[in-house]
C-alpha cells in the first residue's frame, strides 16, 4: 500500500550517509532505493536515485559502475531536455574523472556543464551550480 515510502526512506538514509561521507553505507542504501524505485516503475525516481548512487560509487573508486550510472542519468535528463540536471550530472562526471585521474575528460565535462548553465536563467540554483563547476575548473591541474 505504501511501497513508495520504503524507497523514500532508503533514499533519505542514503543521502544522509552521503553527506556524512560514509560511502559504503550510502551505496548500500542507494542500491536499496534503486531496487525499490525500479519495482515501483517510477522512471524519474530511478534517475534521481541512480544519480546519487553514481556519485557515491565515484567516491568509492568504483569508476566503471559510477560512470555507467551517471551516463544513464545524463541520457535520461537529456531525453527529458532538462538542461539543469544535465549540467549537474556533467559536474558529477567531472568529479569522477578527476578522482580517476582523467583530467582532460574532466575538463571536457566541466566545459559542457558551463555551456549548459549559460543557456539557463541565472536563478539561485543555476548560479550555485555554475559557481561550483567554475571552482572545479579553476582548481584543475594544468
């Protein structure tokens, strides 16, 4: 009856562990939330959960899994023509590539994210994301 609550609780728990940088616990809870979201047949919820899972896997050094999840998320937001979320995923992919030592690819993702941000109204969330992406670019090694 209230199956959606299980997914929401798992996602919330995962997000708390992510904020605390407890990557293993966050990944476990994101996996549970993803399974629940898939079982509920909620595509947008799957995308949101998969995004968190991919970011967490990047922090764990699980680069192939993280890259796969984040690329699926980007493709979903691209299909929905959601430029803000596309830019946010590119920011996550850039962070992943920095962690993986692929600085050139990280720079490409950053530039793509900045280009998408430039196409959006300069509201608070967009300005914040743009500033975060720009800071990452400024701190990349040459």
